[in-house]
């Protein structure tokens, strides 16, 4: 069960939350700093169960079996409201003052002031990848963080708390969920590592092989885009079907929301793809410096691949520098395919 798994993984943090709940001293807002989105999302559900379970055991632990616990784990709890980045900029926007669009900060806040708690109990708000709130959005949310609606709990989750304003961080109790290990399980991750191994260790001064590696890597990015669109279409299928029967302005608004959701889903996957690419070259550099594989953060990247027993430290350093430059380029509106091809050719020509 979800609670037991995380009670074993982070025993001190979980026991502290249990004690706070038993003594009526849970914070009104928590900031989760975790390595992976899975850990952050699942632990947010654990906190919600601790805060909301109507039938805790004698030790104060949530039962994990009642309707409330099941709904929180499945994210079907009627008073659970979430906020996620969306759109081509993968941001959480502040929203209009009146009639704000869904998935904006002001829309999120409205759910807590307009929704009754009579039937469902405590209201839970989770903001995923909260570092994607821009300054305007964070400032708009400060008032709610300072004076939250009665019987509400806010959970902000991020892998980059430094990107948040100090005023936002200071109003939350930070919980570190760090394991020095990021799970790269996006579709095509194994194919990416195989292509990078060929690029770094087999394509030296071989521009034909370098181009082949580039084509494989670019194909993975295209697959990420296609699969993200497919997931968004599946999630929005019913809404889009109903939208066909609405008037043109509403239909246009729902379509725009779907497109923003699809773009946001792709950007989320793209960020993990980029992080995985950079982590590969960071780890091969560490190997070249004599770091034992078992001390790496993601040694599973190399499983089943032919990695040289000795890696030239100078070349590994140059490859990592090239990867750093690629990451910087991809922060801007550049031709992604051209940037990846140039990177692969540059890596193959390192001496």
C-alpha cells in the first residue's frame, strides 16, 4: 500500500507528519522537494491520507482502506484540486481576475472558496511542478498561502525549489524526498542510451555513424511528441466529444485547453529526455575519473551496453561540455532537430 511503502522509504518524515496530525499541528502548506515526479505525486497523496483519513489506527496512521484513503490514492477524492503546468511554455499562469480559465492559479484558488466541505471533509490542493509558476502567479497565490481557507491543506511539489520565490518557500514547510536518483522511464529511454553509447564510443571521427545516431535520437523526440498527444487525446476524449455540441466560443476555448494540455505533456516528457541525455554524459565523465559504477546516481543507464573499461577523461569532459551547451540552446526557441544533429557531429569530432 502507498502509505506503508513511503513509511519505509522516508520513516522520519512520515513519523513526524503522523505526530503532527495526532497533535493537531499539521502545517497548512508543504513543499515537497523530490528527485522524481512519481515520488512527489505519491507522497502528496500520503500527506493527504494522513491529514484526511477518518479512521486512523491507534498509532495515528491512515488506514489506507477507507473510502477517503482510496479516493486520495486514486485522485478521485471530491475535494482534491490539482494544478499542473500546461501550454507551449509549460507554465502555470495566474489567470484572469474574473472568470479565470481552468488550470490557472486564480481558478485553483476559487475551488477552495466556492466548494463546500460538508460532504467530503478537508479540502486538498496539490500544485505539481510548482516551480513553473511565474512571479505573477506566485505573488497572486501568496495571500492564500498566508491565510488559507478553513480546513484546507496545500501541497506544492517540485524538483527545483530554488526557482520559487523566497516568499513562497517561507510560507511552506519543506520536506526533502531526495534519493540522488532520477527515474528515466519515458518511452524510448533505452533506445536513447543505446544511441548515446554508439555516439560517444563508436562514432569517433565517423560522421556517417554520427548522423545515424542523430537520426535515432531525433526519432525518439518525435515519438515523445506523438505519445504525449495520444495521452492527451485519451484524457480529453469525452470533453472534446461534448465540445462538438457546444456553441463556437465554448468549443474554441475547450479546444485551446486541450492543445495546451497536449503541449504541456510533451514538454514534461521532453524535459526528462534532455535530463537523461545530460546525465549520460555526466556519468561517463565520472567513470572516466575513476568513480565506481555503483556510486553513480543512475548506473542502470549502462545495463546491457558496451562501455569501455577505460574512458578518456579529456574526451569525456569535452563531451559533457558539449552536452551543457546543447542544454543551454534547447532552453530557447531553436530548431531542436538541427541542434541535436549539430551536437552529435560535434561529439563525434572531439579529439
